[in-house]
């Protein structure tokens, strides 16, 4: 019988073997005492197994305080645990309950983080994964051999459908590839969802009829399930190509239901990510996180950006981008979305650290706040990526391209 393997980073004052056994027991057949019916045969078939334990450093203070624990030393380790897929088969919510359930509450741990997951081959047969991924998003936007350049409608909320459509008109005429709603906007009093879709898609469809280029707009469908499905159908009926889902808000089951419709590319926004990852010894690492959403079928997923406006380090962003490019189950391709305080200047370091153009590069203020307006903001990002891929330095690119040079003056302090 196939098994799923999970890699954890733990911290505990208990002997490592005892702590790991507690984790495995809590998340499968075990309890704190032996109970009738928990036979040796049952344990052999259904109990989680501790596969490996790699001891790391010890520390004198716990990473996460505990009212029930007081010790002079806390040992850290990497622990690999496995489960038979008989325990949950192909039920994603139950899989999450197993991999990330009550184990975070166990007294034995002063730190615990899910670092990675190894999925069995049959998951690739049962789950269809992303319908579009990198190749499909390129085909929908008509963009080849360079990053997709995108932006976010700003201000986040408060604009009417007519206001939004007017801004979209400027952006599509400037050559943008991708636009999205902000995650704070779904169907507001001054911007009902259906009215916004109609106004925006009229602009996008008219531009496509004239130019042959259809810009991808990710409308935020996040809502209760029935409303999400209605929103999805509204986009399809208007000729749209993309829906955005706030992943942590709607959950795996909600996101999978939307992905399973199979007509639109799904833009996965990870807002709320910090509460899952910011602590180094609590939550889930992105390498494991993105595999779950690829299983659900998300085509695009946020990875933050180099020199971003948030807490995350460049090294962490690079690991996230690399995780998206790693093969999964024979073809579950996902497009990394680089965003968060980006402008053209970060393109050079981004490409140096992760030399690929298979990404969606998003800039809000980096486009909208350009001194020459949104049109020049789009051009500046295109110029920056052309230069970065060609091996031209930021300084030389600023001299070669007037629009990018103005970006450097505005956002880079003239660097």
C-alpha cells in the first residue's frame, strides 16, 4: 500500500524517539493509553511510522513558550513520518487534518513545522492538478520567452466599475499582460461583481478585437461556495480567462471546486501566509504548502518577491520560486507569481538568483506610481526584464531606456 511521507522540523525537551512516537501516534491510531481494539494488526496497517530522526542543535530556551514545560535544554531535529494512504485515501481536508492537525497542540513540542511532503504516484492519477499551468497561461496571454507582466488595481477598494474599466483601458493599451483585483475586493457596495466583470471585459474584449492581444484579468471570486460558482460563470459568460481565489480564506475544498470547473486559469493568492510561516518553528514551509495547492489545481501561486515590502527574506523567496519549478506527479505545472513592493529594479537580482522567465511579475505601485503614468510603468518593467535576461546591468539599462531610468529615479533613489 502506498504511503505519504512528511518531513517535520521539531523542537522538544523530551527524548527525540519518544517525541516522534507521540506525533505519529496522535496523528493515526494512537492515544495516550492503550485502548480495546487497538490490536497489533491494526497498528501495523494504519499506524503512522517514524521513518527517520536527524538530531540537530540544542537550545537553552524554547522557541514557543509552554506553561506545562520547563527544561534546561531543547533538542531540535528533522523527523520523517509516513502514513498509509488507506487512512485518508484522496480526501484533501482529511489529509491536512493528518499532516497538520492536533500535532501542533502536543505538549511534547516547543516547535513544529511541516517542511515537505512526498506524494505517492496514484495521486497523479486521481488528481488532475492545474489545467493550465505555465504553458496554458502563456497560451491564454500570448506571451512567450519572457515573464508575464502584471499589475493590481489600486486603490484596492473604492473604485466603481466604470473607474476600474477606465484604468484597465490605460493598462491594456500600454501592453500589460495581466491585471487582477486586489484580494480585499470581491463584490463591494460600490463595485458589484457582475457589473465590474461586464465593464472590464468590455474593454478587454474590444482591445482583443482590435489588437489580437487578450489581456488576462483575474477577478476575485472568493466568497461562499455557491456565490463563487456564480461568479465563475459570470466570468466565463463575459469571455474572461482567469479567476482569483484567496486560498487560505476558502480552503482546499473550496479552491478545488473552483479549479475543477476547468474553463478558467486559477490565480491562487496566499494572503494570510504570514500566520502559517513567519515563525521558523511553527506552521508550514512553502515547499509543502504549494504542493497541496497544485494538487487542488491552482495554476498560479504567489511567492512574494526579492527585496519585498514584507518580512520574508530573499533566500526564502528564492526557495519558493524554485519549489514551483520542481516536477510534481508528472506534470502539475504551476506559475510562480512574484509580487509585493516590486518595480523593475528587482528584476535583475530576481533573474540572477532564479534564472528563469517562467513567472508572472506583478507590480502595483511600481506601475501605477511611475512618474510617466501607468503606460510608462508597464514599459519600464518590460525594459527591465529585457535587460536582466540579456545580462545588461541595472545602471546601463537606466541609461538605455528612458522609462526604466525614470523608475530608477523614483523607486531606486537614483541607484
